[in-house]
C-alpha cells in the first residue's frame, strides 16, 4: 500500500460515496505474517519436552540465560519490589482503576435459575467459573498495565481460583508497572515467558506450569497464531486487532477535543482507525486542522500520523440521523457520541463494542478508569461479539429433573423421535420408565 498524506474525506451526498465508503470498510489494516509453521513447531516442542523447551525458546527469543525450571517464575518478592518502585501517583491511579473495574464487573455476575414448566419438568442452569485462566501480557513497551487489570479482574470476579500471568522479559528487562498491576489484581503466579512457547505451556502444561482452561490477552503474530492453534484444548478470548474510534460529533463541539479523541486511538498502532462523522462541513475542516496541529506534539507522532493518514477518515452527512446506518456498517470498537442528545442516537445504533455518551465522555476514560472493559471487538466483529466480561471466564451447566408424571407427559415424544432417528437404545431408556 502507498502511504497516504491525508485522511480520506467522504461526503454522503457525493455520487461516489458508496464506493468510497466500501473502500473504507474493507481497507486492509493488518499485514498478516504467516508464522503458523514456526508456531506449530514450538508448540510440538513444548508438548514433547515441557520445561526444557520453554527454557530453550525463552533463552533464544528473549535472550535470557535461564538455567532451570526454578528460573521461570517471577517470585512474589519481585512483584512486591515492582509495586514499591512505581510512583505513588501511578499506583493510586491503578488502584482507582482496579476498584472501578471490579465494581462494574461484579454487577455482570450471572444468576443461576430454575423453574418447573407446565409439563412438571424442572429446568434450569447454573454458572460456574473455569478452574484456571492464563493471562498473556506482551513484553517490553507494548504492554499496558491497564490491560493487565482489564483481563485479570474479570477472571477473579468470576471466581477463577487460579489466575496465571505470563510476560516475556526480553534481555531480562521486567516491566514494573505490569508486575505492580498484576499484584494489585491478585495475580501471584507469574512466569517470565512469552510467545508461542508461553501459550503452549499454558495450554498443555509442563512440570512447572500447570495447564489452564482459558487463555486471554493480546500479543504479536506468534502469540495470536499460538492461541488459534491451542483453541479446543483450551478456550481463548477474541484475537484483538488494531484499536478503532468512531466519533459522531455535531458542530457544537470544541474541535480540539474531538481531534484529541481521534488521536487517542491513532497513537496505538499505525493500523489503528480513527473516523469522524459530522453534519457540519466547516467543523470537519476545523477538526482536520486541529488534528494536524496536535500530531506535531505527540511523542508517538510517527505511529499516529501513519494511522491518521492511512486509515483515518472524515465523513460529512446531511444530518446526524444519516450517521446511524454508517455506524452500524462500521461496527466500531469504540463509538463516541459528542452530540446534544446522545441517548436518542445511541438507541438507534445496534453495532459497537462500547458507546461513550456525550461531550464529557472521551473514549480514553473507558481505556482506564470508567470500569467497563477495554478489551473490545475490533475489525467490525462488534456485529456478532462483545467485549471481555466475567462471562468469558464462566460456563453454564443445564439442569433437568423429571418425575414419573412429567416423564409420562414428554417421554412418548422422545421415544417417537428416537424411533425416527433409528436410535433404539435411546427410545428404550425412556420407554422402560413409562407406564409403571
Ligand atoms: N490489542 C491490544 O489491546 C494490544 C495491547 C498491547 C499490545 N498489543 C500487541 O501486542 C504485540 C506486542 O508484541 P511484542 O512482540 O512486543 O511482544 P509479545 O509478547 O507479543 O511477543 C514477544 C514474543 O514473541 C516471540 N517471538 C519474537 N520473535 C520470534 C521469532 N522469530 N520466532 C518465534 N517467536 C518469536 C518471542 O517468544 C517473544 O517472547 C503487538 O503486536 C501489539 O500491537 C495489542
Ligand atoms: N484502547 C485500547 C484498546 O483498544 C486499550 C488501551 C490500553 N491503554 C490505553 N488504551
Ligand atoms: Zn487506548
């Protein structure tokens, strides 16, 4: 792809709008690197050689000198020391975030239920947590402590007994903020491993690392491929793509605020996507100018500029109501409604990972301290999926109870269906209980 030098400008009244919008929807935002064979080989090695393979891969890819399995775990004392190293203001902010995330996710706890239907059959389901969850945290500067909280706290709230974290420490460099966040979220079992070998160890287990039931958290192409390959042996969360923000704003906003919102996600990744939809063409020009000026001041200027130019867009529509179908087609990870009546607009929108209502609700508040989860569906997958929640760490078991009377009422239909399917033993297991 040739690098663009400005974001796309689209006008819903223009004749070529549909073609331009379709191009925006399908713009390829990730260069898929095929690492599947390498990853399959690493997973097979870990399955065959356990700790030895994990140590060998870690020494090779992260340039460490681990000597034995006892070097894999980051001891509690180091988690404590990391927390002591973090500036108190940051630690307080992490604590506030953790409290709010926990309070919100506690309200997501599902209820078990049962009832007796008109045939006298008792039906219900009960929820229970997985036994163990593994949280992958990327190494180096790509790791966000806020993401540690967003992944670990819902697991704890769900009642997962064992929450394990893996985090590579390339060249031996630990990220104190990540370790402090883990400690705050109640994660005590932490290993200094990453990549496909970490995912394989979590999924299949080694002498040192007991297997988990679910693996969550972002990572590079090796991590994503490994998660896909171990799916089935364990559950996985979604594979998160580059961040996205869609802002619907009227002309009553301060263009500098909206520009900052657009850049808040552009600075994540050169493939992030930031889009403004507005009914005010003059305001659109002002936002474009504000973005250009704010870009100069960002330390991640190169990333944000690439993202804004290659995947950014400003769309003008005749009225805010015309934004609704466009939003649904984009199904963004984050949607900001910076308008006078955000609820009226939100009520009409069906597909978005998270909606931020009103001029004083910047998306970044959701990334950190609102309490809702910032692990959200990207790449239009909000059409069929939701953000991370306690439900991702739980599963549902159905409960059924018949007595002689109720089996007498529904059993004959079961026998008829078993007959129709040619499954004799099925039919008999019901019919032997009837008419006694
Ligand atoms: N979507 C999100 O919320 C989010 C948040 C933070 C980070 N991320 C993503 O996480 C990723 C972080 O990437 P990273 O590389 O810094 O850290 P990472 O932890 O994902 O990957 C590091 C590991 O990759 C493995 N690896 C590297 N080169 C390899 C090779 N040639 N062969 C086999 N294995 C190899 C190593 O085992 C190493 O430990 C980025 O892609 C970033 O976009 C996403
Ligand atoms: N916006 C990111 C998810 O799309 C999450 C994040 C972490 N830190 C800041 N932001
Ligand atoms: Zn963010």
